[in-house]
C-alpha cells in the first residue's frame, strides 16, 4: 500500500484522528482543477462549465459515500461551519414554525409554547464546534439546552436519556456519530427510531424534533449510510479522510423534508443555502477523497483494525496488563477501527510528559482543539468515568491507512525508552538527560 502519511526514521505519525494528509490522487485532482477548471462555475464559457462539472461530480460521489442524493449535499468551509449551520437552522425553524401557527390561528401565544425558548439536546462529550455553539446560544438567551451525560459503562449516550429529555419546545437532537478520543460509536440509528415515534405523537403546536450527527471521525473508517441512520443532517469533514480542509453538510431534502436557513447572503450559490463563489479545486479534492472511500473503504477499515489490534497487543506484551488501562474499551460498544486510547499507569507518566520524551512518536493526549490545555486531563475521559489519575496518563494513538506493524514496533520501543528516561529522572532527580542539556 502506498504511504501517504508522515513516517520516517525520525518520526512516526499516529494522530490521524486530529488530521490526515491528503492522498496523492487528491493533490493531483486539486492541481488539475486549478489548472483546467479555474473559471467561475456560474459562467457559461468553457472554464466555467468545466468548474461546474467538477462541482457536480464531487456532489455525486460525496452523496454516494453516505447513501444520500446529490441535491442533499451543501458545500461548506469545514465541519465547524456545517455544525453552526445546523444549530442556526434549528433555532430559526423553531420560530418560523410558531410564527406560522400564530398566523394561521390569529393568536400570538399558543398555550405558552410560543414563549418557550427552542430546546436543544446534545451530549457532554461533543466537539467544541457543537458544544460551544450551544453554550453560546444559551448565553445569548436564544435557546435552552440539555447536555446529556454518557454512560460510564458503554461510553455512549443512552437512547432512553435522549427521549426522556425531549420537551414541548425541543427542536434538535445533536449527537456525534463516533467520539474523536475514545472512538466509541454512538447509537444514532436507535435514537432516530425513537424520535420517529415521538414526532408522530407530537401535536401541531410542537415543532418536529430534528436529528443531527457530526460524522467527522466516522467517514473513511466505517460505513456511513444516512438512510440507515435516519438523520436530517450529517456533517462531513474532508481532512479527516485524506481530503482537503473543507467540508459539506448533508441535509435530507433541504428546504422540504428538513429545514435549511442560510447564515450568509450573497450570490445565490449552493441554492442560496451557502452563497459565495465556490472553491472549485478544494471541492474537487473532497470529491476525489470521497471516491477513494467509496472504492476502498473495506480495505482501509480492515487494515486499520489489524494494525490497531496489533498495537494494543504489543502494548500489553511490552508493559503488561497491570500497567495499562485501555480507555477506549467499553462493554457492549463498538468503536472506530483505528483508535486506541491508553494510559500507561504509574507516577510521573502523564501522557504529555511521555510524548515529550518520545523521539519518534507523534501523537496527542486527546482532541487537537484542547492540546494547549495542559492543566487537566481530557474532559471526555473524565466524563466517560475514567479516574483522574488514569486520565492524566492517557495517550490517544490513532493509526492511518498506511501505518504498518513495523511502525508499531518502533513506537513501542520509543515508548519504552521514554518511560525509562522518566523513571530514571524520578529516581535520580539531579540527572540531566542528553536532550535536556
């Protein structure tokens, strides 16, 4: 398998949940599009038509990747914009629903429901581009929210908790498809099935409860089908599956089955849902990355799982079960095929310190967006029931499409020497190691 990632004798990259390099075919597609399809896609001359054809092709293959229709795909700048667009839409749809009811009935207040703020349900382990958006809506008095705790047994949001939290003004449920730190896969399809029952029972005065999932970590690692999941919205992030740093949002029949409200206003591109002259080269690159997933997902997933399992077995062989805690192992829960979250137990073996002493391994202690917060261990692990002292020592190792067992062998030796250095320093406090001179 061709290597398209950072790996050399000097360092080995195992932080693919943070970002992935672009595949060579993706880079080639972007380059060719920049050269040949540089025209404005709204123009009728040849370079413009070429650009539009490229965008249309990308929309089709991305839809194919998730089991949707091309008209359901809206291109965005990335996952953060896609997520913001969903919450913006849910709040606007809530008020639009009640304005329409008021106009139809000739009254302003409908049993007090129209005066209730729109209610959003999400989990307490979401990505910042979900959590902070919801918190900001609450802070500004535009919504109220319920942040559901996950089960410390399964690492998942419990379906019954979601349904119990629904109230008269609930307008949106948003739960990630797979967690970026533990890799645990959430029961989105089951939530959808229960939501269908709830929505069928709700009266006309209550808004439909919409369902959104951020699929950033799942795409390119496991099969994702919006028909099976039943979601109204699904977030797509290119740089998590070897594509460029743009994204897309799946919307089930936008403007009809599922509401969609623009955050921006301009030239009317993307059916006015996301105006702005299209970034044709990056959209083409996103399409090529999706096409590779369509063709090779089984190969990618099976390879990553094989290497990840070898990694975990090698960790046990090197350090012993008693000195390890696998923070991504939850009873009865599935997880991504590439993700290993592990703590090497012992004093002074905090994850950041261990990684600082590694000479080859490039990894993280958790989500990249929290990498500068050195004062506390991962909030995801703590909320998953991992003890504080164990969570402090956590390292997230996420393998990629071309990570090899030889790479694993090298980083095991790297971890062993790092821990030996730390323990030697602890035993002889005045000792200066070579890289500390």
